[in-house]
C-alpha cells in the first residue's frame, strides 16, 4: 500500500484522537462541529484510518482508528474544548448529529455559556461562549 505524506502543519500541540470507527467519527465531526477533513491515509488493510487531519473551528484535530492489534488502542478520558461565538448553535448541532448531553448548556458564574457532550466514540467535548 502506498502512503501519502501529509502536508506540513504549524508547530504546536494538537489533540490526537484514537477511535473505533474512524470513518464514522470523521462524518460525525463534520456534522456536529463543522469539521473539514484536510488529509486521510488508510492503514495497510485499506479500511481503517491510519491518520486523518481535521480542521474544527480554525484549529487542527487529528485522529486514527483503533489499532489494538498493533498496540494502539483507543484511550479513555479525553476531553476537547471548543470556545465558540455561538455555543447554542454548536451544542444543538452536535446533539442533532448524535452527541449525548453530559451537562446542559447554561450560563455559568465564571462568565461563559458552557455545556458538555459525549460523542458517539466516547470522547468528551466542552463547548463555551464568553458572555
């Protein structure tokens, strides 16, 4: 199998998710958070995603399928935070796409509208908007 070299990214720290069902995860993130997939390489089986680069809200999130058979299982305990201009719109779109509500979106004492979701792949997302 031939692999394509991904385009360069700026230096920084990027969340890298490992999921079971990478193709479905990309589709969910597109529907829920307006993600744009910038790059994808499949594994040697031609099915599982070895590497995908997404842009969500102007930043990079990377993901791959679970490769437990190669020592790269999907982890637990990841939370990603989205600071957005319209928390209600982002929250409602994610719920409509299949996310479950962990904490309803509410105006918080620290000055943000804030809520938490769990995506269908077990990752937690917090969404906030400065009030």
